[in-house]
């Protein structure tokens, strides 16, 4: 998007925000009695119309999902007989059409984040992005282990390997296995078996822990236990590529529209290092 187009769209969104401020705490009755409020809103509607008219035809064609013509003709809906303000029509615009137009234009400025899937999803400078990319993916379970064969990942957390005590044998084994991105490591923590996926960047090695899968286990301490993975048979999962569909446990790309995740602080942690979604 060119700077000129962005400037016009910013003008539109700025005017919509002002309209909200003029009307947010005003009843319809009070609005219809206030010529001042109506004039202020109408002025902003004309500003919106003029800004949209200046956006290039090429941009409008490229983003034809936005009702450009309807937005540019907003003043016609608010004025009757070409001279008088129609207060009821103006109120309807403020309450219904204008908020919808704002959503469309905001997505033009702030398009939905593109999800990454594949080996690249486990690399980068921000392990939180790795966690985001895992949310909504489908986790396929070992055959003949659980009645349900797959589920959607709904809860993850992350941490840097530098945060762990690397003196234990188990931690040293885990560090060795997590040298490649996207590798599984299963270990026992406070009586629970947990599943980690390695994530790497140039500066540090990190892990993402899958905590919950919809329809299987909604709480972290139940997840791996629900899959039938115990400390006795975990060796068959160590170091496996989570993307390899020939493995007993693997993930595939999200097939749903993933909602914006909620940030939370995992139990016994001082830091916000968890993300979860509600489906």
C-alpha cells in the first residue's frame, strides 16, 4: 500500500473514531435533539467521503471486498432533499454501517497475520511466534492409543533452554535432542509427562510445550497422560520430527480460522509465557 493511500485510509479511520467519541455516550433521543452533534458527525461523514474518493481506482480494484462506492456516498444517506440533515438516517449510519466500514478498512491497514507452517515455523527470533503458529494446528495421535485420532492444539507455553537446570542427565539429553528445530522431546516434570517441541534462532534454543488439545485434554497435566504416553514408553518419541506424518505423533496445518490467542501466566511461573485459544 502506498503512503498516499494509507494517508487517506487513516483520515477515514480517524474520522470514524471521532464519530464514535461524539456519540458513544449519547442516546438516540439526545442525538436527534442536538444539532451540534449532528453537524459534527455530518462533517466527519463528508471528510470520509472525500478521502475515499481520492483513493486510486487501482487500489479499489485490488481491494474490491471493501464497499468503496457506498462509503463515498454516505452523505447522500444523511441528507434529505439535498439540504436538510436526516437525523434518524444519520443515527442509523453511526450505529450500523459506519462500524462495519471501519472493520473493512482497518483490515486493509492491519491485515490478518499470515500463519506459517512447515520447518520455518520453528525458526525465528521470537519463540512466542512459534507458539502462535502451533495454536490451531491439528495434532494426530498414535494409532490404537486413544479413541479420538486427532485434535486441535489450544494451549501452549514456551521457555528458553537457558532457563532450565542443565545439570541433570535428563536435561542434558533434552539439550542434545533439541539441536534441530521441530523435534520432540518428552520428559517428566513434577509427576507429569510433558511434550516439548524445539525452536531455534541464532542466539538461543527455545522450547514450546503443547499443553492442551480440544476434545482430548483441556488441562496441561492431563494432556500427555490422555495420549497414553508414560515415562516408560517415551523413548520412541524422542527426537522425532513433529512434522513427519510417518511418525506416531505429528501435526498438520490448521484447517480452521484461528482466533486471536489469549496470553496467560502458567502455573508456578512469574512470567507471561503461555497462549491459549477458545474454539
